[in-house]
């Protein structure tokens, strides 16, 4: 093996040799002494560099188990200890429980115990929140620090786990215990490998780059997504209200910010027509979608909504608004046929902190939507 002078270089050389077919035994012996102080962050960083150099992400994912087999001793020296409120503590506790479920499923399948299988399947379905918290909160925060490939590889493995679980649900429904045993074994093996990589490489890497404030933000967003029915009691923490930095021409929302131009273009691009009426029944805004269904002109801005309807239907408009204002109803919906198209009209009460602040009308042509059958997933797009 070429001496590259630093651990990262040596690690990169090792992984390339594995990629080219070198045996694990050969590489392990050559690397053992040099890599005894290897850190999880260095594994993550080098794998990311290799993807940039042209090794496919899928290939790196296949090699991950081999990498860890070689570097296992070094990685396990860096075991992490966390307070109970910490997002990673929660994830690692869930890892333990999910591994127990996989083991119990294997046993129940071998015993043809339909009742136990059904209970475990329920927990496996509940586990989706575990993966959603990682994909939608933890991974984006890690990526903000320039670490993009390890989370992407872990997400690929999440999808493999989902594929296995989908087959488990199918075979459990059919009570096909032979195929269920095969899938239960596959799940147990997959979870064991995946959780090991997260616990010993991804999580320590995340701890190295993120500060406590970020972890508190992550925990708050974990709470918003929610936990699994089997998640151990989660220790509560206090959150500080944070104000967004004011920038000229930018509108700050609780979940992000947009310029006026971006917001207006976005609303006009939606395949629906929107009209907003404030708490005093005054028309304040309407979108200008390309194929607007009902005519709207700027002349109606500032007009009472009752004056925008024919006299024979004003009493219905008033009833809807009154029900919204009283808090008795939140929606009203209607549909009609117009020029051979099916038009869907909905009214929604708009509330902030429980207080009524207006009504939004949403109109949509659903003719083509009603014809949809089967599935067309993102990967089917051409």
C-alpha cells in the first residue's frame, strides 16, 4: 500500500483498494497500525471525497459494511455518552428497541404466531417517525456543515429498510410464514448493520460539528414530528423563542423566509385560484394563476365579499362566514360542472392562535385529478 503520509490519505487508499477487489484480510493487516486512532468523522469525510472523485454513492454504500469491519476496533473506541434530552440519545434508544422487535419478529415467524407477528408489525409501522426525524431534521443539519454523502447513504439504507418492511407487511397479511421468516431475517441483518453505522460513524461525526444550540433546535423539531408508540419517555426541555433577522424586502415566516417577488410568483404558480377575505369580510387579495377559473379584477380589492356574489346567494355567504367566526365550522365545500370540467370550490376559516382572521377561497379544476388511478412515483418521471 502506498504510504500517503496522513490518515485520510491512507483511508482513501484502503477504500479504493477494496473497491478494486483487494481482500479484507490483506488490507486490514496493512492498515491496522496506521489507523488505530481513526475517527468516525474521518471515515465520513473520506467517503464523501470519494463520491466527488467519481465512485458511485451506491458503491460506497455497498462498501460501508466492509469499511466498518476493518475499522471496527478504532471506531468503537469512540463510544459516545449523551444526556437523556439529546436527540441522538432518543434515536439510539429507539435503535435498541427496533433491534429487539426484529429479533422478536424472527422468532414469531418461526413459531407461526400470527398474534405476535401482528403486534410487531404495528410497531414497525409506527417506526416510520424515527426515520422521518432523521431525514427531515438531523440530516439537513449535518449537511449544513458540508457533510452530505454520509446522510445520503443512510437515507438510501432507510429506503432499503422500507422495502423489506413492505414485504413483511404483505407476507404477514397473507400469513405466509415461510417468506415472512426470510424477510424477518433480512430486516434483522439490515437494522443491525444500519444502526451500527449511525451509532458509531454518523452520530459521532454530527456531535463533532454541531453545537448545543443546534441540538436544541433539532430536539424541538423532533418534538414537532412526534415519536413512536414504543419510544421511551422523552425528557422535556425548555426552548427559547428566536426572532428572525430582519432583511429589507424579505418576509419572515415561522418556517422560513421569502422575498415579495418569490412569494407572489409562488402563489401565482399554484394550480389553484386563491382569494383572501379578512375578518371584516373585505377582499384583500387574489392570486393570478395562468388558467384562472373565475374572473377576478383589481377593482374588487377593498370590496365587501357579500357584494361579490349575486343577491340570491348572499345569505349563504353570510351563514358560512358566521359559522367560521363563531368557530362552529372550519370548511365549506362545493363542486359544479362548467364547460365540461369539474370545478371544486372550498372555503377555509383562517385562524391564528385560535382567533379568526379571515377566510380563504380555493378554486380548482379537478377534472383530470378524478381520472388518476394506480401510482406514478418520482422515479417514474420522464
